[in-house]
C-alpha cells in the first residue's frame, strides 16, 4: 500500500506514516510542521520519504528505539 500526498503539511504526512508503522516518526523542530510534501511513498516503509526530507529540507534523522527523531540540520 502506498500513501499519496499532494502539497501536504509534513505533520499530516508523519501522522499518516505513524498509523501504519510500529516505529514512530517524531518531529523535534516545530518549524518543520509547515513544510509541504508531494509524492507517493510506501506506507509501511518511511525510508524513501525520510531520504526526501534529508535531501530537500536538510533535516537530520536519528533512530532511538521505536522512534525516528526528525530535526533540522544544525548550521
């Protein structure tokens, strides 16, 4: 199953992925809530979406147990 997003706020995208995955995505920088995402991603595997975030929005991801923290890359 894939999730399709068209100019969706990142917070909504994260909520959708968290519905389908045991490992939860957590936005640690509130400024990222309002970034918008478009694309088709596998619902059960957020790795492609996370890669897009790292490349396009210059974020850092860090796994911690059953969650993946998403923050802005420090300058």
